[in-house]
């Protein structure tokens, strides 16, 4: 379980870093629009997740609290992005919608809920018209 959690946090960290580079305009692989606030949030989420993974790897006495906090920061960043897109605060792309859904559904905090996309995700995507 511990190694699965670490792997999931590191994969999510890599996805956040990749998307931060996309939204900063540094890497243009997916042709995402430049959205600097999104890039800042993604860097903060990646930092929180990587710090959490290191805490769990290092057998820190507060490792599980750190893992929870890092994943909570990441999921809040994803929800902020979903809400921003739903209210029209930024340009929408299919890849960005997919990115938000995958990161939200892959969060270890929310594993164990109903299969597929959760109610909040469905509601936010309906609000945004997808």
C-alpha cells in the first residue's frame, strides 16, 4: 500500500510538472493555451506532492499526515482549476478537461468512492458544458 501511494503521488507530481510547463508556454506538446495562474497552482501542487512522497519514503513520523496534506493541496488545486474553467475564467480544451478529471479521480484521498467520475466532477463538468 505504501509503495502504491508513493508511486501515485510521484506520477501525479510528474503530471503536474508537465502541465505547469504546458501552461507556462515552455513545452508546447499539447498546444495548451498559456495560463500563468494555472501554471503557478500546478507548481504548488507538484511541490506539495513531491514533499509528501519524500516524507513517506523517509519514514518520517508525520509521513501520513504529510501525505494527506500534500494530496489535499493537489486536489484543491485541481478543484480550483475545474471551477475556474466552469465559470469561464480561462480557455477550455479537451485535453485540459481530461487532465482535471484524471487527476481528480486518481487522488488517493478520494479512492473508495463510487466507480468512475464522482458527483462533484460530474457537476463541475455539467456547469462548464462538457
